[in-house]
C-alpha cells in the first residue's frame, strides 16, 4: 500500500469541504473533538480505582486501620 500523496490529501479535504460546507465544518470538528475527549475521560475513569484509600492500602501491604 502506497502512502497518500499531497494532491490526494488535498482533493479529499476539498471533497469534505464541499460536502459539509464552510459553516458546518467547524461545528462538525468541534463535535468530533468533544466526542474524543468524552471517550478518553471515560477510559481514564475506568482505569482509576474508585477508592483512593484502596490503592494506598494495597501498596503498603498492611491491613486497614494499622
């Protein structure tokens, strides 16, 4: 598979611009960016434990309260 050449990229951008129009392009890009941020924050929240004390207790190796 060959890489995309600059003139191909330019024609793709032109086609997208014609499809969405100059007014809707910023709105579409903003919506896409917001969706990406939402997915990243959700992934970040699921990778973090809900209880910060649980992480500390597991890392010390001591039972809670001692």
